[in-house]
C-alpha cells in the first residue's frame, strides 16, 4: 500500500538561504508521525511547503496520488490536508463559534458543520463556555484548543500540527498531546511538528529527526525515545 | 435650537455618503493592505453612469443604484484581477502609484469623452425639502440617506452572516490563516475590490442629484474618504461608518457656526486632533 503522504527529496531556499536539503518522509493512513528537531531545523518550513504557503525549489509532495506542488493552498485544503499553524493564528476579531465556522469554509465541509462544531466543543469543553467570546481575548491555551478544533472542522484526512505545545503550561501540554492521541484514535492521520521531543515521541507511531534541513534519523517513537543520540541532543539525559 | 438640530441632521445625512465611500476604501484596505487612491474617481464614474442613465433612459438616479452598483462592481473586479493583483506583494509606494495612476486615467478619460463641463442632474425633487417640526431637510438627501442605510445594513449582513462574507473578514484578519482554511484569497481580493467599487458607484448615484458632475470631482471624495477611514481606524468598517457621520456633522456645524468657506479647515483640525491623541483612529484596534 502506498503511503497517504509522500515527500521526496524536497529542496527549499529562502532566497539564497538553503533551508531544506533533500528532505524525504512518508505518512501512512492512521498514523501519528512526528517531525522533531531543534529551533531552525526546518520543521515549520517543511509543513509550510506541504500546505503550499511556500514553493519548493525541487522535489515532490504526493498526497493520495495528487501532486501537491502543482496546487494552490486552498486546493490542498479541499483535498483534505489541513494545517494548524504555529502560533495558533485564530481570527482575533471573530468569536469562537465564527472561527469554528471558518474552519468548515470549504463547500464539502458545510453540510456537516453543526455536527463538527459539536464534536470540537465536546473535545474542548472550555471552548463551549467561551463560544461567543472574541478569539483574540482567549488565553494562549484556549486559542490553541480553538486552532486545533478549527482544523478539525473539515474532518481532514491528514492533520498537520505545527508546534501545538509552544508557550503552554506543562499541565496543558500534556492535555494537548493526549487530545492529539484521541483525535488520531478517532481516525485522523496526524503529522506533528514539535520541539517537545519527549511528549511527541510518546504519542507518535513513528518519528523523524530533522537537523539543519537534513533528515538524520527515523524510526518508531519508542526506538527514538531510547536512542542515545536523541537522548543526548533533546532529552538532556 | 432648531438651527443647531438642522445643522446636525444635515451633517448626518451627508455623513452617510462619506461613510459609504469610506467603507469601500476600508474594505479594500482591510483585505489587501492597499489604499485605493482611485476611490473618488470610482464615485465620479458612478455619477456619470447615473447622469447618462437619467438623461438617455430617464432612469431616476435613486433607482439607478441598482445598475451602477453592479456596473462598478464589474469595473472594480476587472481592475483588481488585471492590475492590482500584480502588485499585492510589491512595495507600498508602488501600490500607491498604481492606484493614483488608475484614478488619473479614469478622470482624464472622462475629460476626453465628456469634456470638463459641469453637468447638473436635476430631478423634480432636486430642490424640494421636507419640514419636520421646524427642521427643513432636503428631500434628495433624505432619500440618499435612507438608501445608504439599506446598503450599509446589507453589507454588514453579508460580512457577518454569509460564508463568503466571513471569508473576506478572515482574509483581512489573517491572510495566511485564511488560506489554511481553504479560502482562495485572490478571489477574495477581487471580491473586496469589486464591493469597494460598487459602494463608490452607489455613492456616485446617490449624490448626483445634489452635486455638480465633472471629471475632477473624484479628488475631493478620495481625500474625504481617506480622512474618514483614518479617523475611524484603518480597516474598521464600524470605524468608517462612525467616521463618515462625524466628518459630515463637523463639516455641517462648521459651515453653520464658523463659515462655509472654513468648514474644511474645521474638519482637518478635528482630524489632526484625533491623530494626535488617538493615532490608530477611533476604533483603531478592532478590525471589521
């Protein structure tokens, strides 16, 4: 069976600055795959290439038989690849409910809108209390919940999560990761980019380690957690 | 007291028009971060369309809103997709030059085709007025205001209640996040510019019974719309609505109590004071 997402030899540069050097990865249906690495390794750049916010210099990104590099950003969403961007990026002057409704903007998602709003509110009960509040006035953790809830509104086939734990309290970080595992258990395939290596490898089926734009290691979540190199570089043991 | 009330109400009626032009400008700015310096020229085009619809087909200027709005929407959408879409990522000064250039081409084309003669569209009710307990209000301005309220209300409804309207607001608040929701932001830009132009066209139709119609009339509207938008807070539609009414009222009170020659001065002093003490505009933080 061919993977749901396959990235092959992706090269990307911001002008003269070469950021990604032949990055390859695969995500199979039903998996949580995590891409870990330190700040500036190129993790977000990889995700932004998948969502077509950036254009690669060369390489291929194939999702379910479709070449994403030929599509515009909104067409990628219509195929079922949705990104929850770094820094939450909720619409600050819209209410929680309006943000969720925006999450189901594409035509195919509109018929199930009310059902999916209900699902998102069930996943994050805090959002239900705040449903008529402007998103810009929510706390960081609540905004992250909203960003994830909004990302689920189309029932995506592949959810891309960019640093969902950034800037959250340790208690909240655990909640967010548990929720991601739960979302995956409900049938959504997840590609997770994280600096929190321990938590993300804990819930991931497989992981990749990215270092200054090159893939240096890959393996199952458990293997990588036990890997001496990973331990030394990221886990401080 | 009646005199004061008279001035305030006349100001509010005129302010509605300023608001309408300003909302178009702020909508375009909100979505694209581009200031459309051709906004007044679009009003001028609306005035000429209305004038000729009246002269050649006998269509009442207030009824012709139904034709000028779609016509200007199409003009705006064409300008956006052929010209302005190309400078979305360009330097601000280049964007400004482009919209100023579009304005110049529009006004000079009008001069070439229609000559620079002043034209007057006079209807049976052009100089009639209604008296309500001692306050006389011009009939065309009353009609004009009523239609402005309907158009503004419809626009608010569109932006708040419909998926496309929400997508326009989302694009204005975070262009990239909107793309991640599957919004085609280039299409939203075309839509926003079309809507902004349609509002300018509506304003042109509505003022044509009360203003002289000539190719250079746009400049004054552009300037006023710009003041209205900065006063209310760039990108804020509620701000532009408020700003329009404030400018209209200030102008009318200044004409009544200072002198009609100095009414512009009072408006700009007010504008400078707001900029000094509230540089982001009255509703500067909230956007749409």
